[in-house]
C-alpha cells in the first residue's frame, strides 16, 4: 500500500510588530525593497530579475518570472510605481 504524499510546505509570515522591528533596523534606503519582499513573498533572485514590464499598474498585477519552482506566478497587489534614480 502506497502512503499519500505529505505536503511539507512551511508558510511563514512576519507579524506586523516583527515587520516593523525589521524595518527599524534597516537603513531607510533598503526599507521599500524589504517591505516589498515581505508583502509579496519574493525571494532575492526573484526580486533581482524583476523588470518594469512585470508590473501592470492598470490591473494591479505583478508577474514573477522564473520562480524557485521553475515556472512563473502572477499576483494582484496594490502598489504605486515610482521610478527613483540613484
């Protein structure tokens, strides 16, 4: 008899207090990207591969290509795009 496969995926979230403590310990210039990562669940490599074309502000959708699972995912998020230079 074959046993069913167990889903061993562990999903972890920061509490609002934990998130604020993390942000409080970061230089201000890093806070937006860390906040983005916390709220989207993007990994470092996924963040680094993002391009402006991945953000559809009209639909409120972010497409993450080349995920750890080998595919892509799209998610609806509320976000404001601001292109800062420097």
